[in-house]
C-alpha cells in the first residue's frame, strides 16, 4: 500500500489549480470625464453718466468696449467721434464673468441747443432757450471755445449743452459745445402747462408751439403734462416761443425710458437727486431708487442723501423698474447736509506737475498729493490734443489744471485733470479754503501765498477792494482764489487774490 502525505496532496492541488486556471484580471473601471462648465451668460447692464475718458468709452469708472456698438446721436446714427469728454450718455452693454464690459449701443441726447440769451460769470451760469445752465467744476468745454469757460462765449452764440437736470429744473452742464450760426434749436425736458387749445406747452421758462410739429414715437402715449419730450425747431416767434417742427416722446413720468432696464438687469447711474421722499425712496436723474439695510455707502451715509446731491448708484432693477441700490457713492464734496449740485469741486490747482505714479494712482502738483481713480475725468487741451488720454500720458513738468475735493481719504481726490500748454512766468493758480493767514500772506493747502504792492484784491462779486478790506473780511475756511507766479515748491507771489462763493465753481 502506497502512502501519500498530506503535504504532497496539498502541493499537487495547488499545482493543478495553477495549471487549470483560466481567470482574467478585470480592467479597472474609469469614470467618464466631467462635463465642461456651463459658460455664464453675460449680464445685461445699463450705464448712465458723463464720459470721463476715451479708449472705447469710460463711464462711471467702467471701460466699455465700443468696437461693435451702435451710436445714436440725438436720435440719428453717429459715431464715437461725435462725442467728447463730458458727453452725458446711456450705454446698453453686457458684462461677462471676467468683468469685461461690451457695449451694444451708445445713446446721446443733448439737453438744449440754442442761442445764449444771458451770461452770468459771477454765478457761473447762462440762459439758453429759457433754460438756466449751471457751469461747475465738472463742466468740459470743446476746443472751439477759447478760453474754455464762460469767458469764451458771448450772448447770441448757439451752444449745445450736455448734462443732467437738478431738482429745480436747472441744467447742470457736463459739456458745452459751440455750434455754427444757423444751427437748429432743440430742447429736452418735462412737459408742463399743456394747452390743447393754443397747442402749446412749456419746458421751464420756454414756451413750445407744437401746432406745426410732427409727433414721433408716441405710440399709444398721449402728449400730457409730466412726460419727457424732445422738441426741435429752427425759429422763435415774436413771443420767443419755439416753433417746433418735431416733438419726440422720450419717457413717462419725466424719466428717459432708455435709462431703464428689465427686472434683474444691472445698472450704474450718475446723476442728481431730483425727487426725495426719504433716504430709501428717491429719484436720481428721473429713475426711482430704493435702498435697503444691505445698501453700501461710499464717502457719505444714508443721512446725506437729499435734493440736488450728486450720486452714483449701482444696483439691479426690480419688477416695477425701480433701481434697488447695492452701492451708493457720493460724487461731490458738498453732499453732507444736502449740498448744492453746482459745487462739485472746491479745490483747484493750476501749475506744472511735480510727479506722477501710475503704480499708486497719484499725482503731485505744487507739493500737494492727489489720488485718481477710474472715474477721474481726463482732458488734453495742449497742442498734443490726445483724444485717448489718461494718467499714463502724464509726465513731470506737464502744465495741469487739477480740480478735486476732500472725500475723507488720506489724500485729496482729483475728479478732473486737464493738461494745457505751459504758461509764461511760472503763472500758477490755487483755489481752496484758507488754512491760516497773517496781514500780508495766507496759507492754502499748505502753499504759502505772499502779497506785494502790486497785488489786486476782489470780493466775491468781482469788485475791487483794498488789501485792508480783504484781510479784515478774511476768516480761516474761506475759499480764496490766488493767481500769480510760482516762486518755489510750495510758494506763490499773488498778482490777484479774490474771495470765491462756495456755491460756485
């Protein structure tokens, strides 16, 4: 009998199993790749405000690519070349997930075009077709006006005014252009005193005779008081009423329909508070604004909102086409306590540039530091006359006029920077509140202004006064304008010193 050990059997079993196995190692299961992320649809947005610079167009601190945009200039097809710095426009655009803004349309409508009937250089205003036009530190003048101020205009000149209205119906001009003699007249505003018998209505102090006018874009709307219209004509009658050839419907309830988006559309509007119920319910440039506990405020608080305060509001439209404010920025230094819309800049320095920093977004002029941002308005009035012009184009030694204000930062804010050709004799100018003074000198923004026997003195009405009268009236905080020769990094010998009305710029 043959004996087989267990060890041998086990070994044989293992060997047999190994020889007879047909098993295959399964392939690992690989998960399919995830689907590509769904591209976020661009967000529709509306921007309303003045152009601060070109390179496409920059409005309210945002650069809008206009390569494929449609331009409508006073209702007619136009181009970007028809616009200038300060032109008050409406941009219909979309913003992608990376923040790139692309304009589909750019619309511009002037507020008034017609002959000047009066000019008030003391109070910085003029009357055009019965409309009071206020000039402030934000107003830009085209190159055909020399000097670029009210002093470059005369009664009878035909001008085109871009801007926005305040609560009193005055037009706060953001840009002024001179038009050729014989140009037509145009007025945009809210209908009042409609008389369907005489076929007339008024816009502020101007009567419009629409008996010969074509009514356009009214659709199912009627010509009634309170709507926004644009009236055109070429002549005034013996009573100085505009004989309108066309009256175009612009919007209901005094609001431009072009500035209103659909529910959840974004918008950013710069304008002036024209109606005020409360800080959570008011109108800006005719658009209803609603605030909430989550609304953010820059350079002011909800308590500072009042009639005629200049604001920039960012938010989304609700179903009732009111703009629900996410952020409100106060745009002028005089916002607190319901400041005047005409006092948007209370500081001005005009001299050569000391230094510029594109890294820090600052400029230094007459030893005074200013910060700039994407909303700062840039204009090149020098011989170079650059249309696309900004901080990167500045260099030490450039002759600048800088306007701005103190908005509570560590340094002053420059809201407007204009480059001009150098002036002879180190000619310079400073306008700002007085820090301190003696019987012969004063300090403004840290700049020492000295007087001599040739210095002239003026009161706030441009009347000549004596040196004694000037210094007897002067108190710390008064806004004073000093013109003369720059004699050092922070010193000036005044040729003329005058008081400035804080409500004028």
